[in-house]
C-alpha cells in the first residue's frame, strides 16, 4: 500500500479527463477510416493495459498513466459506440438504445465504487480487467455497422 498527498489524489481524479480530451478528436477520423467496430477493437487494449498497470505497479506515476489510458479509451468508446449503435438500431428505438449506453456506464461506475469499498486494490483491478476482456471478446463477434461497411466499400 502507499499513501497519496492531496495533489496526487486530485491528479488521479482528473487525469482521466486529459485522456478523454485527447481521444475525442482522432476518433472521428479513425472511425471514418477504419469503421466503428474496428476503432472499438483497436482501443480496448488501452483499458486492458491500464488495469494491468494498476495491478502490477503500485506507483503514483503508473496510476496516473493508467488514468490517462482509461481516459483515452473512454474518449474513443463514447465517440465510436454511439455512432455504431445509432447506425445499427432502428429509428424507433435508437434513443433508448443509446441511452442504455449511458445507463450501463453509470452502472459500471457504481459497481466500481461498491466493489472498491470492500475489496483490495488488486482485486478491483483483476475484476475490472476481466470485465473489460469480456467486453473485448464480445465486440469481436458483433458485425460492423452497414453504414461503415458501405463507407469502406466492403
């Protein structure tokens, strides 16, 4: 275990937003060039790497780097995923489908808060890694959106 001073605590809390800001701009170009699903597949390893950093390296710099990587992934995810979902769902349910994305992410934050209060730091990292890995494997099996396939001439 290690202790954090106030600056380190604040940095850990805010560094995720640095990653989010950085990721927002290239995501639109990447998803137009590669497709929405491909962007999700290529960027989930950022989140997996972040959880591994947190599990194996108990240093402040490693946590800060992990938070930036998480922010990058969140930026990619929250830009590419709504586009994918809107292209893959019928107009009549599109709003509800996209709203579920936010609801599920809030459930994830809530889960992290609850689990983090009762389990060790390493246990939270392993559980979070496994959930992210399951998401990664699941995305491998979903089809690319028809809009992306047409755009990429496939």
